[in-house]
């Protein structure tokens, strides 16, 4: 083991790793689940969430996990990505390519720094998609940021577990830097927790309902309106107090529309 690897394995980390989830969506090969669990344990992460895996539990996953079988035993299996991120204040999705609507993009180092800083006060989800096609557009729109690993453009296809290891390694490094900073750390202070994924999804449903009511949004001809609004609000990351304010505004607009129609 190199001196850098030994330092990564043994140094104290002043951040709450239990607040960070690794979420795997529709994984087709159980060996990748086991290998991802091993990568997580190497880097001190403990929370594995599986969205509709094709085969789990699996002896193949256990075999590839080596000494990380405890992560498989504790893994949470859910039916949708929405359920996996419902309690999260920060969601970052792995994306191998840019989409039709550009989304805030992070490199792995920035992803690690942002996740570790957020994990002090919020649940964080790092989401990885299918082996053959990654995350679809709807799933990526549930994320505040996308992370892209700058692989060789001539052969950019990364194994799922390898991608998980790269991101988890950057989380570990960011945690070590935070430990070095001690009381002089540079993480931002905020007076409210960020809104969770579940709260944000209720807000978007409320916002769309109100936009339809005022004839600003036509679901039959959406023109990517809701996707762009998701990008806007995801970029600023709404906290719980701000969310309450926005929901209150929407409710009052709906009441005003209803009163006007009754007159």
C-alpha cells in the first residue's frame, strides 16, 4: 500500500458519512452491486440504496463484495429513484454525456467537496444509472447537479463499480481535507436545512398545477418549461424556510384565482 493510500485509510474524517447514500438504479449485473459495496467500504461509506435491481440478493454480489457483505445486508431496496432520494437535500447524478438542456456539471473533485460539505447537515444522494444506458433524462432532472468523470474520449465507458470508486475516492479526499482544516474549515454556514427531495417534488407538482391554472403552462405543449424551472430551482437549492415561503405564495395565488372565478 502506498503512503497516500495508507493515509486515506487511517486518517480521521470530520464529516458524517452516514448522511451520504450511494444509489444504484436498475443494476443488471449483481457483481457490480458487490463491487460497488466493496469500493464504498474502502472509502468509508456505508449507505447503499438499490432502485429495482434485476437480481438481488445474489451470491454473485456477495462474492464480489469481499469483506463488504455487511453493506449488502443493510442495503435498502426501493421501487423508484424518487423514493431513494425523498429525504435528501442534495442529489448528484452521474452522467457520461451532456443533455439537450445543460445542467450544472461537476467534476469528481468538486462533487466530493460539495457532498462532504452538505453532509454535515443534510442527507446526500450520489446516483449511478444502468450499466448500458446510465440515467435517463427524467431521472437526471431529479438531481441538483450532474457529475462527469473525465475519461479518455476514445474509450469513455466506465464500469459501474469503477465509477463508484472514483467518486467515493474523491469523497474520502474531501473528508481528509476537512479534517485538516479543523475549526478553520471553509464550509458555508446556513441557518436552515435544505429542502428534501420529497419536499421539492411536492413543490414542483404544486407549481405546475398553479401554472396550468393561470394558463401559463400547457401540459399538451410543455416546451420544456418544467425542466427549465427544475434547473433554475435546483441551481439555487431551496432551504426549508424558503420552500415554505414558495408553497405559501402558490397557495395564496390559487386562493386568489378561486375567489376571482366565484365573483
